[in-house]
C-alpha cells in the first residue's frame, strides 16, 4: 500500500513474519498511527515502509455478529452508549500519546473504573469503529464441575 492510497479509518491486511495482521489506520502524518485489530492493543506509530506490503481489507459487516443498535435490548444498548461516552473524550487525542494517557487517566477516575478497562473499551471501539462492539456479550453459564474436577480443586 503506498502513501497516497492510505486514508483514515481504512483496514490494512498483511503478514508480519508468519502472523496475519489486520490494522486500522487512525492518523496519517510522517508515520501512520495504526491499531492491531486482532490483538486489540493500544495504537502505535508505524512507518509507511512497514505497511508497504499490506493491502486494503474490505470492512466486514457486523450485522451477522452484532444486533442492530436499535434492536438491542434496552440494557445492552444503554451499556454500549455508556461505554462509548467513557471513551469519547479520548478520541480527539489519539495521535498524542501524552494527552491520550492523561485523558485515559481522567476517564478512569471520573467513571470509577480502571485505566485498563478504559483502554480495553477504546481498543474495542477503534478496532470496529462501531458502538455495538461495546455492548456486553452474552455471559456463559457456569458449567457443573465433574467429580474429577471437584477433587482437583479440593
């Protein structure tokens, strides 16, 4: 992918070593601010040369995996928007690491959650650029332990 074809918000797909990587472009300057959409780690600056082997990846529709936001049950929708409100103040400061860190710290103090939780919400949103991804998932019911598992834990 050459520099002229890159734009904010696009997905890039490429191999780094043996690993398949998918990046979302968040900012373009002398370098490119990208988020690893597979690992969902905090955004990092990469050079255009590092991303030259990547190709544009089509955006996958989330309609199969996530309900339409209007059809979401009230509590799930409410939680998704609450989480988005927690991270919305951070979005303008993505490219400045110091300001981003400071706004994450403020958000964690303001909402009474850990900085790691704020970062998780931020990375989840940035990977998909969709509020629906912030909705809580279906929790798995606890399975009953077998007799062997009970013995191992005692």
